[in-house]
C-alpha cells in the first residue's frame, strides 16, 4: 500500500507527524460517547453516527477501505468497523490485555434476545461486546502482533519482527541511559483517593530515586489536575535534578525500541511489558498496588495470573 493511501483516525491528544498525510481527530465523538447520558444518546446517537459517517467518507475519498482497530468492546471501534465503506477489519495489538489468557475476551455475548432487540434500534454496534470478538464478524481478516503469545485465542494472526531498524526516520525524545516513569489509568478506573494514589507514586519511584533525571509519561486519561499534582509531589519528595514530561503523542514503545539502557518504572501499564521485551531495566510496584482491593480487582481485569507473576518479577 502506498503511503499516500494511508489515513489516520486519532483521539485523546495523539498526533501524527507525517506531513501531508490525512488525519481525522475523532475526539469530539469519543467524548460524546464517554460523557453523554444513556437517555441523551438514545435520542441522539443515530444522528451522531450519520455525522461521523460523512466525515469518514471524506477521509477515505468515498472509496472502500480496510481499518486497523485495537479492540471491539468500545462502541466507537464497532461504529468505525461497521461503516458501509469499510470492507476489511484487522485487529492490532495494543495493551497488556492482548496477552491475557481469558476466553471471555473472545466470546460473543449470549444475550440472543437482547441482541435481536437492540438490532431493531441500530446495527452499528453491540453493547457489551467482548474485547476481541470482531464486529462486524464477516469483515474480520486477521490480527497483527509482535509476539506469538499475543491474542492466544485467535488463529489468524501475523507476528511482526520488529527491531531498532524498523523506524529509521523516528527521532527519539528520551535520551539513552535515562529513567522513565510510565503511568496507567488505575487511579481513574478504581476511584481511589488522591492520597492513596500519591502514596503509590512514592513507593513506585523509591527504587530509582537516586537517578538524576526523570522522564514522565502520563496516561492520556489523566487530568491536568492529576498531572500537576503528581509533578508537585515528586518535586517535594524526591531530589531529581530535572523532571521532563513527555507529550501524549510520544510513542513510548517506539522510543524503547530505538533507545539503549533505559530504566522504566511504573505500576501495571503494558509499557513495562514492552520495555522488558526490548531489553531494558524494569520496575513495577504491583506488589504494593495489589494490596488495595479496588486496585487488585482492576489488575485481575487486565491481567491473568501468569502476567501478574511476571510483573511481580519486575523489581
């Protein structure tokens, strides 16, 4: 496929730095799905989807396309995949759940009556669809990943061989031999208190508190308040000579591939898994976070026992 034929759909602050390539920022529609009430969406969703369909047609020059999606649980991805011009679906690896040994992530909901009833309202998405059960199923072609252990219950997958030479034109933001603090959305997902969160930040950074410089990669869902609070807390409790916040559109996985001798510290983010796979030093505070029942429930949702044991070894 020629580079000029590729289109990107972005959200949550992610940017594509590729000159004249066409990009559509879908953040307003994503925010609508996340923040609007169920009653409001009941009366508005069809028109909202029609408006989105028009923008997708413009993006694709009104020609058929293949779309690459990270999962099929969120209605946003289902709506994109069910666009009339979308002819093929390809599932791409994104996140630690792609490695979880859990068949429920691949099975379709058994609510036959509910599904039939819902289809009378719209056929563009299915509520509570499993993460990796393709929707629409007939469009699914295969999955793409970087390790054979990814998507354990999908047979049709292509395993890519990736190394530092794979991204020759990518300019790194992080320096070699650096320390990177990578966060995930556990605070927002579990609704723990700010003090509980800050205590975990302290326990997480303690093993690398002697390092001089700290890069921080926040999760896109973390609010500006949480980010400022985190930075202030680190400045007051640790003696780093400098703290550098990485932009949301920094591709940490690609940075890890390109860099040497990085120390990566965090809680449960998949960035720890990738950093270890790419040969870096990794620390996880999962031993501390899993003591909290709320956070442990969150961990059980995104990881299986084998994954938890691996993260427990990141110390």
